[in-house]
């Protein structure tokens, strides 16, 4: 699994990956891979507060920008009110896995 330990799940429409989100941070950033009680997750920090979905929207936008994808291809599928979320990323699964692997490797 060349995704820095991230447990990607592939499906017909793309991939799902876990993210550990910290709202109300000093900056918007993707900071690598962290361990959670549920396993490894992408570490994401956003400035937006967890108020009426603002942080969730910021996470979707940030991850899309980090991957170089259109905003509409990334959505929170699970964990809308939790710090650990499951992101669904739409696209060809093999290409997305390779893209995510490259971007995670660039963080190290």
C-alpha cells in the first residue's frame, strides 16, 4: 500500500480515505498521516470553525486543492460531526491511489 499507511478503499466511483480534522487552526494545511483509534488517517487542519458545516466545507475544498482536483470531486461521506471523517474522492481509483501516494510522500 504505497499511500503512507492510509487505508484507502476503492469503489467504482473512486476512493474513500479517513481524515483526522482539526478545526479552528492557525492555517489550512494537510500535514501528513496520523494514527487514530480507528487506524491511520490524513491529518487535516482548517481555519474554519466547526459551525454549521463550515469546517466540513473547508476540508472538502482544501483536500481537493491539495490533490489538484475539482472541489465537487471530494465530499465527506461519514463523520460530519466527528473529527475523524471518511472522504470520498471521485475518479478512477488507480489514478487516485497513485496521486494520493505521491502527495503523501511529498509531505515527508
